[in-house]
């Protein structure tokens, strides 16, 4: 491979700005939508000239000629087209074991001590110019046109893409190219913009300091070892200031520590804990989660020491790890944007497998924005057969006492402006008489402290007929809307049903072609449409929703669809497995926890 830096041509303007997409579920599809695979390689201009010079040119002005993939492209162009000159955007990348490799592997193959140029591939990303003509056809047309040129090429290809008609097609493409083939993510073009989405939690940050002490306060012998063990990271805000993000250890990697020591050449100041350096070194950090924390805001101007100008709530990273340095990134509000951390903090979904009477006391008081739950009815169903289920054994008195203890905990957990949506239908009939009526719960609820805002009547005409001549068929269930105060969240304008009688069909096993497939997994599951409207009525994005009797997990599932955090408690291990299958890992940006061992209760945790 021939390399030179003789050209002064700047290709930076060819690469479009890509916005970060948090979920495949929010993609807007239209006739122009093209979804392509995202590679972890080197963005490059490819210039072809028949009977002349052909080369690739990266953003730093490095021109590369005479390597297998480029030569293969030139040969194909000479055979299959009559084009004299063409310019294309592409990405140089490496392949290992038939799958795209990461950037460090690519760099090792293309310019390491032992180059392996036969592993360097070219993925065509866009078509810029043909014989001086700039095509104005659609992006899909350009990819299809270039595909015709690449006859016989094994090292050159158009980046894998689809023109989807549904979100399901996009998810299937994600499964194939990202999960199975190992591409870095997806790029989505829909005429309104260009978006990218990756499957793991990563953030590009800038090093602003070298820590003198470890996280446990131990002094680090930087100067004696000439090795850095811990760095301080920041992101950049739109006004040009830097907001502290996290500390990150270099771990036991001695070589990395010595490389980081060179950053001290750019020292601009220090305090008792940190040596501050010019914010010029950008790196990619991988992390597992974030937590809220007060963070310092820094101002930096060339020739002046770094200055703390503000303190504001943001996040810190859990388990940060330095993946690689990013020489292709610069210090600007786009590359280092705070929006890389979705909504400042990923959403969290937790499932506790256990008796809610033991789990609820572990949750912090006034930490829940909305409770939507339906306790077991007294001896009406055999839910899962799990020992300890409320209402399957014992007397009516024992059933009521157990349920009242749960409802008292729900009151404690609810925020002052929160609501509880409580679905309680009648219990089993004994000798023709209802053992526990829905309406007799109102008095004990008021004794606990709840105020009845309204009783919502949910009508479900898909219920089976009773075929008992001395009874009318039962087609409704009450949902009690309960508050702690007069000032509660109420988004009446956001829901379809404005009255207090909601007719929502609940198709179950006998009509499997209808409704949400997961509606049919539980004995007494909620319909998704009902929970969606309840959640929209009484909460907002980012709120935390609790279901103390989770069943098959409809409340948690809907919380994900509507951007709410959620806690689910379920005593049945089989139902918990259904919940994790149904709800977990739908978005890599969020945190999922399945807790099977309930820690001992401590009064201080309240």
C-alpha cells in the first residue's frame, strides 16, 4: 500500500451529521427510508479514474493506493462500466472470521508492524459524483446503481441495507446484521435526517484531568511510576463549557497507563486531588449504567487555567472502561454532546421474584409516581399454584388482613402527587353469595389515608357468558383511582376515553388472532390498551410505575413502550420468567434487573 499526505483536499464536509437514536421503536418510516449497517472503521473518500490515479483519502489527508480491495474495485469498474471518473463515500474496515472487526483491529491490520492488507475491506456508503455529474436520485437508487458495478468483488461491497415497510422489518435486520453478523449498529435515513443506533452503552468523552488518588482515597505514585491509574472525564455543553462525567481507572493495563502519562505534558493546573490537562484527548468509554450526581461545570480558554463555574445535577458512570482513543473525534459540542447519555439517565426496569409483603418494605418511601395493580381475588382463580399466594387459601379475614398490609405499604411508597389505580373485582361466590365485594374495600382504603378520586368502570364484552339462570353475566370490573392529596398528576387531555366508563375488549385464549399476544399468557392479565390509557392519564415520561402483583408483566411492558421506569413484584417463578422474556433487553440503553434473593428488611431503608 502506498500512503502519502500530499493532498490538501478536505473531505470532512461529505460526512453527514448523524443524530443518536435511543430505540428502534421510535423510527419514523416512509417511502424514502433506508436502513444500513454501521461499521467501526475509517470514513474515507474513494476516487476512481479510468486509466489514471485511483485512491482512498481519509479526513487527515492520508491518501492510500495499491492495496487489494482498491485494486479489486478498479478492476471491476474497468470491466463493468464506461465511467471515466467517480467519487464515492466509503468506510475502510477489517474482517476477522467472516465478521466486521473493531477499530483497533482495523488499525493493526492497515498500519501495524505486521500489516494484513488482504483483510481490509471497502464498504460503499454513498455515491457523490459520476463524470462530473452529481446524482440527485434517491439514496436507495445510488446504492442499487453501485451494486451493479461490483461484479466479482469479494473485498468491496455496498454496505448492507434494507428498505423497510415496518418496524418489524427493521428489528429483523438488526438481529441479522448486528446480533448475528457483528456490525456496530444501524444507520437510518428517512428524508428527515440521518440517525444511528448502537447496541451497547458507550460514550465519547474528553480527558480533563489525571487523578492523584484512587477511588478509595489512596495516593497514586504518578511521578515515580510514570504511569496514570485514573483519569477524569467530561462532556461538552452547547455553550462550550465542560460538565464533569466520571472518573475512569486504567485498570491493570500498564501500557495504557504509560500512554496516559503523556497527557500530563498538557497540564494547565491542579488541586489536592487532580492534575488538570488541556481538554484535547477524546476517548470512547464503555459503561453499564449511570447514577445521578452533582457534577462540576468547567470553563476553559486557551492560555488560562481551567475554572469551575457551576454545579449542577447530571450523572456519573457505573463501571466505566476506556475502550479506545478517538483521533477521529474533535472537542466540540456535537462529538462530546451530553445527549449521548439518553435523557441524562437510562430508564430502569426491576422484577422482584417474591412475596410483595416482603418486598414492598424494601422500597424507599414516596419513591413511586404511579401504582397500577390488581391483587388476587379471593379463591376465584388458581393463579400459579405458588405457595404463599394471597387469596388461594385461608379465611376471608386472613385474606383481607394480608391485602390491607400490602395497601398500607403502597400508600407509604406513593409520592404526594401520585395515584394508585386499583383493580379489585368480586371474590368467589359461596352458597350463592359473593364472599368479598369490590365495593367493601373503599372503607379500609380511606382508613389507610387514600382519597377516592373516581371509580372507573372497565367494560369487557368478550367475557364468557355465565349460563347460570339465577345470575346476570358479569361484564365489568371497577378500577378505583386513589390519591394521597388533592394535588395529583392528571393528564386528562392525553387519553381517548374522557368518561368514567371504558369499553376495552380483552381477547384471550379463545380468540388468539386478536389483541396483544402477551395478553393471553396469564390467568387474569390486563389488556395492554387499558394499561396504556391509565398510565398516560396519571404519569409522565421518566416517572416510576409499580405493580405489586405483576402476573405476566403487562404494566412493566407498557412502561417500556411509554418511557416510564417500572418495578414489578411477582411471587410465581414461572410468571417471572414470562416477564423477563416479554420485557427485558428491549433497549440496550436501559437497565434491567431480575432479583430472586430478597435481602433482609432494615428499618433504615424506609
